[in-house]
């Protein structure tokens, strides 16, 4: 009985890991950066390394600040 429970638990862990991996590989805005790296996956102009427009109140390059 314990072995069966362990096998069932192991299968669910594997399923969750696969689910997490598939979520990380989403690029909803098509800018080439996935959800884990992209600071706004609904705006293709905001991604790591993007040109920063100073003082617009938007962190375009995903560094955590609006470069002013």
C-alpha cells in the first residue's frame, strides 16, 4: 500500500513540474523573451535589453527602474 501511494505521489510531482516548465516557456507578446525573463509579457516593447525611454514611468528594459 505504501509503495502505491509513493508511486501516485511521484507521478503528481512529475506532472506539476511539467506544468511549471510549460508555463515558463510562454512568450505571449512575441518579443522573444519568456514569462520568467520578460517583465511584461503583454507588451512586446518591454523586455530585457530594450531601449529605455527616460522619464516615461515605464521600465522598458526590465532592470527594475525607469531610467531617468
